[in-house]
């Protein structure tokens, strides 16, 4: 089953579309995600609030949640677009933001279903791109203001 999430930065939303679900299958859902990023970004990026997904699998069913599209780069970048301009998004698996989704590791979480809703978190970070300009007076990047979008598709396999 694939779940399609749209990720919009600067008043962002996670939208959810669920494909046909067979009986006794796992389900993956997301709530709305609204966030405003600061107009000035540090070189290392700015942490955004955690976002949660909810997975529900029958008791004893092993599952894997992974990003399906777009594929993050080896460095973990997912591009957020505003017309031809972009920012970089990195999705971390842990609150310490040390493990991120990348082209060689697309798995957000593996687990075993309990028959109950289970919360899965991801921890976004937005980084400046080449479209941002360095301002030495404030020691931060200034990025073009606007709504940056990207559609993320996650899948749960079981």
C-alpha cells in the first residue's frame, strides 16, 4: 500500500491519499502539518517541529514504513520547490537528528503490529540552497520568501 503525503513549507500541509486496503491489512495515516520556516536560515539548517504518522497493523504483523517518492539523495536531501527555486529538506528518523532518510536507507521504521494505532515520528530540517544568499551582518542565509512544495509518498509493506 502506498500513502501519498504532500509537504508544503511556509504554511505547509501533509495530505493523505490511501489506496485500496485489503482486509486485515496495515494502514498508514497522517495529520495536517502546518509550519512556517524562518526567513533566515543557519548554515546547518533549521529544525522544524516533529511530524507524526500513524500505523495500524494486525497484532503480530511485521511492517516497514519507507519513503517511496521522491528518493532522497545520498546526502539525504529532498528538494522543496517554489517555481524554479528550491530549499533542501532532510527527514530524520530520531529526535537527536542523527539518522536520516537517504538513497541507501529509505526506511523510516520497522516494527510489529499490535492491532492498535502506533505513532511514528519524523523530524524535518530545512537547509539553505544555492538560491539563498549569505548575509555576514547576521551570519545567516536569506532565502526567497514563499511557499515551497514537494509531494512525498510513503509506503507501508507487511
